[in-house]
């Protein structure tokens, strides 16, 4: 299951995010999204866990948990909406 994690501290990196979720099960991937130009965290990321049961436990256990002074939000990630190619040049 893919989860969306928001309101992260700008100091939280991929490894810290992975460690938070590993206490609930096997993490397939953990990625903090960074600004393309500066490389700084944008304050959100995605975590994928193989087991839906473990992911649901992680959501319940970590949602609204305070990490580095910020109450992070954890939810099931929505599918990315398709982009429209209606560019008018």
C-alpha cells in the first residue's frame, strides 16, 4: 500500500522516514519529495509497504504523531491524476 505523509519537518530525510514506518512492518520504499532547484525537502513524501495490514497499523500509529515539532499526517495515497495535454502555444 502506498501512503502519503505530509507536514514533515524539513530536516526529515528518506532514511528517517523509513525508520519511522519500519516499526510497523516491511517498508518497500520511503521517499521525501525535494524541490527540484534547491534540493530542500518540500515537507511531504511517500512510503510504500508490502502488507496492507502493516500499512494500516502504520497509519493508525503515526498519523498526527509529533516528529521534530510537527504533527505529521499519514493517509492512503491517491492515484496521480492524468495530466491533460491541452497546451496552447
